[in-house]
C-alpha cells in the first residue's frame, strides 16, 4: 500500500513507523528540521522505540514537505496533525485537518482519509456533509507519550469509525504491523460519531482517575495523613487497581486537558446534564491552585521549578500542570526560577531559566518537582513534590 501520514508528532510518527514495516509510507510535515531528521533515521521526538526502529529496522519511509507529491498517489492518507482546544470557541482547532481534506479532494479524491487526530464528536459527519466527500473515517489512538510506538505495536484495541471494506482493510494494516498476537488485538468497527466519543470518554475517564487521587492526596496532606497508605490500601482492590494513582500537580500533556474540555463543550452544546465531566475540569484547576498555596505557605524567597515536562522521560511540556502552578505563584508575586535544559533562551514566562543544575539547587529555597529524578535527590530537604511512587 502507498500511505501518506500527515504530521510527525507522537501519533503521526509512531503510525508512520508502524505502517512502514510493510507498506510504502510518506511522512508529510511542514518543518524542514523534522523532515531532515527522519530521512537521516533520527527521531524528532523522544521515544526510545521510535529511535531504535528508525536507526536499525528496514522501513520503507520517506519524509517530505512536498504536499502535492505526498498526497497525489496515496491510497490512504492518515491525518495526525495537532488539534488544540480553543477556549474562545469551545472547540478543537481543526483547521489543519480541514485543509488536508481540501487538499485530498483537489489532488487525490479517490484516497481514503483516516483521521487520527483527536476531534470533536460529530466532526467526521460534519466534514462529509460540508465537502460532499464520503472518503473520511476516524480511527482513535490510545498512545502514551514516550511509548507511542510501543503502544502501536501492542495495541489495547483497534477502533475504526466506519464499517466499509476500506475501513476493514485499514484495520488489517494496523494489525499486520503490530507485534502483539493477532488473536489478542480486539478490533471494533462502529459509527464515526461513536468512535469519536470513545476517544474523548476514554481520556476523560483517565483524567478523572488522576483528579480523584489528587483530591485524595489533598485530603491526606491537609489533615497530616499518610497519603501513600491510603492509596495503596484502596488500589489493592482489583476493581480499582494501580493505574493512574500516583499524585501529581495535575493532569497535563497533549491529550487530557484539551480532551476533557472538548468533552465538556460537547455536553454543554447538546444541553446534556452532567456533574462529573464538569468536576473533572474544575478539579484539575483546584489542584494546581492548591499546590501553589502549599508552596507559598513555606515562605520561600526563591521557588525553583525543576523541569517543565509533564513526566519523566518526556521532552514535551505543552499544557504541563507545572506551568499553571508557576502562573499561580507569579500571581502571588513569588520569585520563580526554572531548571529546564531543553529550553532555548534564558527566560520563560518572565522567569529566569537556569541551565546549571548545581547553581539552580543552590539558589532555590524550595524546589517544586512534579516528578522526582536522581538529579535532585541530593536536596531532599528542599523538594516539594507529591510524587509518592516515583513513577509517572
């Protein structure tokens, strides 16, 4: 198969690598640096398995910025461009997806468009009606940052929002590229709207778990109780389990913040009553305000922020909770410095960026860390964290 994947983020690049094992894949992006890295068998994102596959595996994969060449003869065009949530419109920014659909209609109307970006409920139907173009299906992804290719190779399920033959053919392409035994991969075909809802509700539930254990932790810390004991005691119930139970400064990253807000917007637009969905969004804001107040209660002269990334082993700090904690601290006129070695420049959101870890530790009265790493293990007396189990 000739397949074009649009977007070289976690979703796009992991799917491109997966499919390039058995197919002729073109990766289309608008950033030349990323194109050059992929063509030189280097990963533009931090994912150990993607790095290993690009460097050592036989992949039929070429990256380009040439839109016409990439789209013109592809049988499937997989869209994996980012869809940030717009708070003003209460809707994902789907402009990049719509632009690709228009390009496909112009250059290759016989191709099947497979959307893997997260989209609002009802988006595929809207696009089919708007552009009088039925060759659009949705296939949600359930990938973890830093482990995206691993999750493609060992998928929890494959969901396709269509029941036609080409939808079934695409599902087979995903299964063929996986390393998990075929009989262990559930494959579900459903309507486009149901598939869109699956993605938002799945991430909404996981965000709810994060919020729940963060509220448990707030209760325990406020009353001087041992949060770890309570969490362990509750999580040993197999119906609850140990996933997403490590307290944090709040959920963040590519998916949870925007997906929960979009899900809430879908409820409100349809005038569907809800309490839990609204509470998930509100709880995350409350958590970040609480963390800032706990730090300020220590009366530090300088608050050091250790890393902006959402979790250990990640190079992404988009929508990371600690950024909102910083904003809450700045509103209270706190003096904040940041240690983030991946940041260019010497300032971030008006805060001084320190690249030397020793100097950072020496200057900070309190160091806040969403996740504790060995680099700051020698200053335990300065650290404020809610990372109980030392994992993500």
